C-alpha cells in the first residue's frame, strides 16, 4: 500500500499496526522515521516521494502488484494548512518561515505569487496531482484517491476491500501532525 504525505502520519499510524516484515514503511511512524534516511540514500525514496518516484524505485511490475492510494483535501484548506505550518515550523535553516512571517494575513499570502513561483518546503506548494499522477502520460498512478474530509470511511473501505479483519479496522483515523488554526 502507498499513501501520499498528505495525512501521511495519520494514515501511517493505522497502517503500521498492520505491517509485516515485507512492508516498506518510510516516515510517518517512529520506525519509519528511523529508516527513512537509509531508504533515501539507497533507493531515493522518502515519506515525501510522489507516486511516480515510488513507481520508478519499485519498478512497473512491482508497483502494479500493490494497492496504491493517495489522500487529497480541498485545495484552499490544504494551502491554508501549509501557510500555518510554515509560519509555525521552527527548524534550523527554515528560509520559508521568515518569508511567510512577512505576510500580514493568509489573504495576503494568497494574493502573492510565492506559492506559485516556489515549490515550498518538501514541495508542499505543488498541486495535489503532482503527487498522484504522471503528468507526462496524463494518467493517475494510484488505484484510489481518498479525501481528508471522508478519510475514516475511505480508509476503512480500502482496508476492508483488501481483506483486513473487521476487528483490525480503525474506528477513526487519528488526526496526527496537525497545525493549529
């Protein structure tokens, strides 16, 4: 299974409870974070890899054997979340925090061109299609597109369809790694 980074920590918290030694878990959990740099160095994949990058690393045949999905959210909600996150994110060398702090409001940020001219931290200003599709082929690369707004039901349906026992299905996907506001 593959999930995009949007809601990645929340979805990974559910999937990591179901993982086996054959599963790749990169980022989003304590284990995934511990192995992420090794996967980045060796295979060029990380928790912020696109479906296209994952497919390239796994190979077409392996990719097709997996059930893949991505999570999207309303574009304006997504941009507002990115805005709040970057303004609060206190990481060494975060060039974006200073730039974002110069905006007096979210509306001022929207009216600027920064989110169009720049990819942002971990490419978060890129459109959601960037993460889930191959623009060169004009095709969706994932089997399912889940929505943040209906994530609990969408993820339960995917897992149930894969044969996960009812007792192991989450009642709700925890909302982790969220930004206040």
